[in-house]
């Protein structure tokens, strides 16, 4: 996933709000997690930890996310958020596998 950063994403300090990177990480981790779900299963974020490494004022934030471990009911995922060649944030998350039946 990716998002083009502009002034609409800024907080009063004139840099992109951390919630932009958080939403990108959570959304892409959810897509990675959902790709492992069988018919009748869904997934939900239980916990997510972000580490912000660099500010962003322009450019395109891109996230790459993957499943590290997926069990029957719990999964652990990681994400890297980049702006160009700069690593701007990392995330780890725990997801619950939800039975929709």
C-alpha cells in the first residue's frame, strides 16, 4: 500500500501525523493476514506497536507487510514503512483469527 503525502496529512508541527503511517501499516498487515484466512475466517488487529524513525513532509509513503507466524487463532505480523529509500517506521502486530461461522 502507499499514500502520497501532502499538507492535509500534517499535524500542527508541519510533518505527517504518525496516524498516517499507522493506518498504512495496519491496513497492509490486515491484507497480508486476510490472505491466509480460509472461507469462514476473518482477522482483527489485537495489538499494534509502531516505531517512528524519521519525519515525512512530502513524497510517497509505501508499506510492505508480511505474516511472520500464523497459528490457529493468533498471528504475528511485521511492516516496514518507506519514503523513497528512507525507512521511516516499522510496525509489529498481533492479529486474532475470527471464526465467522
